[in-house]
């Protein structure tokens, strides 16, 4: 069999590299006039794609880079299914509904409430919908009371860039409560001064982009209860659970971050992060049907039947949602727990090893009660080294590892950190090889001094807000 495969490949390569097209550059600006051989085109494209980073070594991304063979098979099976055509593909629509019910249950949606939700392309679309619903709930409340609606604001901690987009696209003032050294998320005390009657709501993040830590959702809810009593402001919460909403239920079940808090009106997540679905999958759920304003829902009849549509996108691939359902069935609660816990163990192992190196200070080290399976560290301020973390990231890149270095947002922008997301497929063995490369890089910098004049602050001019 192997011989036969090798033979076929030889033939394909002879065809590709021996053809008239192979010595030429691929067209870049115009669609070529004629057609090309499909096999040769594939091989040439495959060659070009080798220049991309290797996804498994991309420790910057929160997204899945490993999928079972069965998922690939399902994706292939679904390649022609359009998620929006619920009348043509009723079983796909049914499966989407099952995913939403399972998530409502996982997130402790109140029994008897008409929990409502949809799948999306990812968290960005889900957050956009959550933000819009929040905005219109606020606006309709104010309009009913005859109050001004011209100056909406949104209060958040350090959010992912999708919330900056939301605020800018819909002309809402974003009040991002600044970070401080040692405290990298939203706290009740820091939040309070930013709230007023024009606040459409509060967004809290479960799994901060910058460090991986959870914000204290329950404490924030309690603070909002007290603020309502004292000031009469009744404020609602959206949880951006892009990563954490698929981790905390399995690994920190006592953490009350979800619909157990009545103030949490909507939760969004990325199926393609710790939901373990392939890229292109997100969800948003509202606590109750009434939390999604009617004006966001469109009824269309041209798909056959009358359908409620409230996503930003119309056509969208369905395979990711089917694959999400497959993962629910295949892994079950125990499977998710096992996979995520082993990621935490790898993260904790890395945190210990990185601490031991002496020059780094771990800011977050993969504690399941405190955040997602990630680790974030900085150079110790007193570390006597001739490199900064941008240099260190570059050096790791020599071995193919992508470990981003970036400065923290407002008020902490002098602090440069590096972060690793530990995902399914990055296990103890690879982690141990990575540790070896850390040591190799440190040795390299002992013998090659490179940045005597560049302070960390200057290097902090680049900001990387990766996903
Ligand atoms: C990744 C992420 C997003 C954006 O999600 P996509 O699925 O990439 O669109 C939003 N918020 C947080 C906290 C994230 O981690």
C-alpha cells in the first residue's frame, strides 16, 4: 500500500514539476486565461502553503488546531449544506437546536425560561448580537420612559477587539476600565465609577485575551445588585465566554459565572476554541426570549416556510455545527473534562519550568479556578538580561514555535508579557521539548547580547492583540 502511494505521488510530482507551468510563478494579479491541471495546481498551492506557520506550534491561538478523522469526514459530508437554509436542511437545523439546548443546560439556563440562541461564525458575531440586544433593551426601556437615548455607553474590562468594533460600528461609547499592575481584569470597585444611566450594560470576559484569567462574574453581579439599591441603576450583564464558557463548566463547576446569576442576560462562546469544533463555530444564548428584542429578528419566507433570522451573516457553512454536536456526543461531559484538565496539567508544568528559569515571573499559571488553560509571564523587572520578550519570541520562532509577546492595555502598557494557550494536541511531550528550546534561547542570549539600548518600554510600542 505504501509503495503504491509513493508511486502515485512520484507520478503526480513528475507531472507537476515536469510540466510547463511549474517553472513559472503562480499568477498574482489576474485570473489566468486558461485552465490548468487540477493535480499540478493543488501541488503548487500546497507548496506555497508550507510557508505558513505550523498550526500545532502556534501557541498564540485560542482556536482548535487538532481534529479527529471523523470530524474531517463530517465536514466533507456537510460541505454543501448552508446553515441558513433551515427549510432545505431541517435536520441540520434540528441539530443546531440540540447544541443550543445542551449549552443552555451546561450554562444553567433557568428551567422553564424560553432560553433562545443561535449558532454564529464565531464569538465576534455572537458578541455583536449580544451587544446589539443589550443596546436595544436599554434603548426601548429609555424610550418607554421618555428619556434621552443619544449617548449610550458600554462598560467593560480589558476586552477582545470585537467589542471595540461593536462600539465603533454602532457608535456606542466604550468605557474600558483600565488595567493596573497586578490586577488585569474588571473588579466591582473599579467598575462602579464608570456606570451611569446611559450605560447599556456591562460586558465581562471569561478568559481574558491578555492573560487568560477569569473576571469575577458573580462579584460583579452582586455589586450591580447593591448599585441598584443605592442608585436605582438596573444594569445587565453579557458574559463573553469565548474560551471560558467551554472550560469552566467542566473544570470549575462551582464557579458561578453563568445564568445562575439573574443579571446575566446573555452568554457568547466560540465552539472553535475550547468547544473543540473546527474553525467557524460560535454560539450566543439569551436567558429568556424576551431578552432578544423583536426588532433584531427578521422573518423571511423565501427559503420556504417562514424563518426567524437574526444572525449578521446569511449564508454560512453548517459542518462546524454538526461537528460541534459530534463532539458533544463523542466526548460527553467526561471527555471534555479529561481533555481540558490535561491541558491545565501541561500549562501548570510549563508555568513551573518557566518560573525555575529565574528571569521570568508568571502572571497566570493555568489554575482552573482562575482562568483557562493558558500561561502568561513577564520578565522580572530586576532580571539582568540583554533581551526583551520580543527578542525571546523571535528566538523561539527559529524552532517554529509561535509564542506572542505583547504589551498590556491602558495603564499597564509598560508591561510586556508572553502567553501560551495550551490546547488539545499540545501535550506534555511537546511542552517538554518547548522547555528545552526556552533553555536553548536563554543560552543563546547569554552569548549574543542584542538589545542593550532598547528598553522594554520602547519595545512595548508594538501591540499584539492575538486570538
Ligand atoms: C477569541 C475571542 C473573541 C473573538 O472570537 P472569534 O471566535 O475569534 O470571533 C472574543 N472574545 C474573547 C474573549 C475571545 O477570546
